[in-house]
C-alpha cells in the first residue's frame, strides 16, 4: 500500500481561507440582534456584504454605519477593519508571538507572503515592528482628532476619533458621520485642516506598505540605501497624489475657495487610492473627473500595506516596461536596478485580471439594475480597488449586484495571484519547452 501523506495547505490557501473565515465570523456577529440599533436580526446577505466590506477594508455599505449599527455592531466593524487592514495572518502571528509560542518555518513563510516581505529572515522582528507601529500611529491619529470630535459630539467624540483613525489608517473608509446626515462621510469637516491633514497622513502611512516603513525606520533620510521596491512605491505614490490633486483643484472643485480648495483637492486625490472617505460631492464631478477617480481606485495602494487594488508597483512595472520597449531596451530597469521578467509577467497578468473583472462586474450590474454603465463601473472599481467611494448606487442594488461587489472586494483585498495560486496549488508547470514561433503584436 502506498502511504497517504497529509496534504498541507499552501501559503496562498491559508491567506485566502483566513480572510474568508474572518468574513464569516464577522457576518455571524453582525447578524446578532445586539449589533443593530433596532435590535432586529440583520439579514444574512446584508451582514455578509458589510462584513466583507470591513474585512476587505473597502467601505461600501448598504446601511449607514452610525444610523444602523449599535455600539456593539460598530465595535465589531472596527475589529474587522483592524484585522483586515493588518492582515489576518499578521494578527494571528502576533497573538502567537505574544503567547510565547514558537513560530514555525511554515508560519514564517506564510507571514512573508502576507506582508510581501523580501525574505523570511527577521520576519518575527518585522511583525512585532508592524504591530507596535500600527497601534502607535492609530492612537496618535485618534489623539489629534479627539479635540475636534469631542467639541462636536461630547465624550462620544473619543470613540469617533478612534474609529476614524483606525478606519483611515487601514484604508477602510467606514465613518460614523451618519449621526448628522446619512452617508455624508467627512463632508462636514471639509474646512477643518486638522481632520483633513490627519486623515490624509493616516491613509498614506497605511497605504505605502509595512516593508517600506521598515526601510524608512532603518535608513531614515539615506534614500540611496532603500530597496528598489521602497523607492518605486514612494516615487509612484508621490506622482499619483500630486498630479490628480492639481487636476481636481483646477477643474472639479469650483465651489471651494482658497485653502479649503487646496485641502479638498489633496483629500480627494489621497482618498481615491483606497481609503473611501470624501469631503466633496463626487456626483457633481465631471465624467472626466470620475474617470480619473476610477483609474486611481484601480491602482490602489502598495504591496504589504493595509490597502488593496492592483498596487503601485504593478503600475510602475508596467510603465517602466513600456518605456523600455519605446527605447528598445532588452529589459526594464528602474533606479539603477534591472526588473526581472517574472515581475513583468506577474504585473501584466494582474492588470489583465483586474481590468476583466472590473468591466465584467460593471456590465453585470448595469444589465441587472438597468443603470448607466459609467456609474456601475465606478462602483466596481471602488469594490475591486477596496476603496469605498460611491456615487450612491450601492445601497439600492439587488442581491445579484451585491454578490458581484462582494466577490470583487474579496478579490481586491486578498489579491488576484494569491487566489489563483490557492486554486491551482496542485498544478506544476512542465519543464519541456515547446518550439518557438514569432507572433506580431501592436
């Protein structure tokens, strides 16, 4: 008899199942009567959508967070956002470390893939650094916003400051401003420099990635010592923040004036990167402005961060490879380093998957709801980029359209390649090489 070996889960499968399990747990908790203000049981589809949006740090909602969910329900959402933002694997590893248990090599490998670390060595130290830094930054953000929220909401302002700090750092976009006006996000604070700047800093800090933090901590201002990935992330992030902000200031925000207009332009540019807050009415934007927001949402944040989307590095690799083709260089390079062919292939594959799912989701929702395709594409870009910005369509969508958005949010947060590798874990490429034949493209 052949001995049967116990099949082990791959790291991709562990990550995917971890997120799925946390979503189901969150769904069960949100269905409890104590989670809603009305003390009624929330339907499974509504709870599933909200839990997915929280764990996948998206921010698309069917019910206004402050108006529908009780204090217990809001606490559940905050916990789901925190776990989803830091990563299920990272949080589980932190618990293991605190409990004094030894981290196995398999667990180290899983953590490495979950946070996009360059190597297994030092992964436990890096995990501890991530946990400490996250808590410090979130508490600092809450402390900065607390005076403003306590002025407007009394002692409840402390909870609101903490909730919005965690939501901003984790790029989730959930807010509690529905106490004033449902689905209003941070529009009431568009003139507050303290709230705007604090939220923007939290979003950017959470979105650049844990490995980039480590580079900044170790090398400080010595940019030449940074990893190429960190340089690419910081440069691409700066470009994607500055250029759209100039456009929003010049074209889309005519109703704002002076410093308020500068704040609004910067805020909309930052938040479109996967955060989901807004201080301006996005339905009043031109179609060109909404199209630019769609592009920003699809790119998203950076690898190993609290953000989703295709990632800044994917966009940078594709742009660098295109520039190499224009110059007729054999290989793409950046910051004095060559980019590997596998990185280019992966970037092209991820881009294709996101575009196909983005358009397919939009077409399905448009046909199912009889809505304009442009508005539907905005919602699907927000879902797959785990952003949370909306033109107001999501709360009124039917069950089929909600399922489409759920699938897109999960795909966007877990990652396309992670899901594909998890599904095709048993397949192996053939070592044989087929005859090559030339094909003309372009």
